[in-house]
C-alpha cells in the first residue's frame, strides 16, 4: 500500500462540511434529517446541489463528478461527506486525478458505493473514514453513539476500538487498514483502479449477497485477480441479510482460510443495525482469538 502523502486537518465544530451525492438518488427528507444532525453538532453544512436525477443516479456523470471535485477544491470545506451509496461512483473514476486530489487533502467520509472513491483516495496517499452517511444511517448513529465515535476519530483520536464477534482464524497483526464493501471492491478487480492490499489489514462487508454463490464468487475473484496478495489480516464487518451466519462463515473459511492470516468476523461496521466508523489508510491492530476480538487504532487519521 502507498504511504500517506499528507493528512487532512482535524474536523471540529465550526468547520464546514460539503455533503455530496456522487452515487444514487437521495431522499430529501432523509438528507434534511442528516444535515440537521450535523448542524446540531455545530458544523456548517453545504448540501448537495439540486438537480434532476438521471436513471438510478443522482444526476449525470459530469454533474456528480463536478460536485465532488468542487467540494475538494473549496478551501472553506474541511470534510467531504457522502449523502448515500447506491451505484455510480465507479463511472467517475477515469476522470479523477490522484495527484490533484493529493494536492487538496480533505477528510472524506462514506461507505458502500463510496468504497470505490475511498480506495482511489488511498492510491493518492490520502486517508479517509469508512463510516455512516448523511442521508443513510447518520440519524440512527447519533442516537446510538456511533456518531460520537466517528467524530472522535475525525478530530484526531488514535485510541479507538471496534469489537469483533469471533475469530475464523485466530491471530494478531498490525498494518494499514483498507477495504470496504465487498461487491464494490470486486467490481474494481481487473480494472486500472484495482486496489493494492499488499501489507494491509482488509475490511470486507456487504448486504444482500448470498454466500454459496455470490460471496464465494467474489472472494475467489479477489484471490485470483491478486487483490488479496500480501494481505496481513482480514476483518469482516456486517454481512447484512446475506443468509445464515454459519453458511457465511463456512464460505469465508473455504475461500480464504488457507491464506495464513488472522480473519475476524462480525464487527459492527457497514451495512447493519450498527455502524462504527473506522479510518482507512492508517495503522491499526487486528486481534482475534476464540469468541471475540477487536480492531484498534494505532495512528491518528488527521494531522
């Protein structure tokens, strides 16, 4: 994995956040509720531009790409926060310049379809936060404490911990954290935007993907394409509505159990009933043994 080029500045109350919608269409009521959460926390918020949806996207490619780049170019913006996922981020990658992004370091927050962009940021040497999105799960995470956890990481805390339900392969390892939504990562395999996980601890999570065919197929594709070459450890977050847990665990072990690295399962990260944020691109520790484990911070995300 590339080393960091520069760390974005800490995010604190009074800072401006640009909310962007470079993927699927956004429900206005959910967007307004999420923005209200951030404003109650003392942030200044720039909402996504009002525009006509196109197909299943929040707008045409050039509109969505322009909004994203404008947010990074704005010197008054401290963080760029995805409104929601869906699909569409992959379509924008060919016209994004990693060197330009490295020259405009901003804290970026999102997950699901945002995974494609977060991996692109890592290629540019920029860390990010895999975490709740403004029009998706932010209201819930304010009520459960997940937002406090996220904002502590965004403000500079390197001491955080996320529990892991069980060990599929026990062990302890440190490395830079990468990854995100399994299906999005698989869609990048074999493209110029294929992630480099050499030396990384890899997070994988997803929703509504059946284990015996889809999850198996995706994990094997990641192996055969070389994406998982050199990984130090793997932690599975929520596998929401993906079928019986025992069947998912069996599939993971059959596909990845011989990699010789620790594999944890059941972290409350991603598509699930709880979503604890984790920083991507910084050093973390993965420890799994027996019936529990944890993913712990070892390095501050912001400078």
